[in-house]
C-alpha cells in the first residue's frame, strides 16, 4: 500500500524582480498552494500579508544594494504560516523606519489603532507621498505577528500566523 499524498503544501519560494506584476503572481501562487488547507479567512489574511510585504519591498527596497532581488519565502508549518521577505534598502533611515514601525506595532496593546490613526493622519494631510500603511494593515487585518532583522543594507521582515 502506498503512502497517501500529503495535503501539506510545499514551501513557496520566489526570487522577485522588483516589478509590480510580481505581486499578482505571488497572490495566485499562495491561493493555488494553500486553498485546500486553510479557511477562507486565513487564506485571505495570508494573501494580504504577503502582498503588503512584497509591495513594501518593491516601494522601499533598493535593487542596487547588496541584494539585486527580493527574496520571498512562505512556509506552511504544522501550526503556523511564516512569510519572510528580504530586500536591500535605500538608506539607513528606511532601515530605522522598518524597525520603528514593527517595534511600535509589537509594543501596542491595540495595533489596529495605529492603522486607524495613520489613516486619519493621511486624510487630514494629503501631501504625503508615501502612506506607510502596509505594516499597520498587516497588524490590523491579518492576525500575523511581525519581526525583523537588519544587517548591513538588508532588511528581513518575518510575519507569522498561528494556526492553532
């Protein structure tokens, strides 16, 4: 008797050229790989989180630094989903911003309020060229927790969703 085929999908690894069309590719790949193993709510949260992290890497990343491409990894573990996006950054201030945003989210008793406050700021002053909503949206809408590592001119953001 042969072993049954595992319903656990394999890791999704994508080396991304920083172009906008790749986000749709990532969304479709996640939907294809995970639709059979997640509830619609968790699948949508995973797609939102992956989209926001890829979008941030494209918008704020630097393909001229040590990393010429964005590295995307989604791991489906037994009790969690983990998304890791690694990219170069344009300046030390961008590194500091990622650090500040994630630390602010992780220290907050109500991370969703950070998202709502930022939306209010944007509505009151529409002169911003960068909304800086992505990480706040992840914290507010998806249930993923965020972490980061900074090394030289490279940032890695890891988002984890507990499936228990």
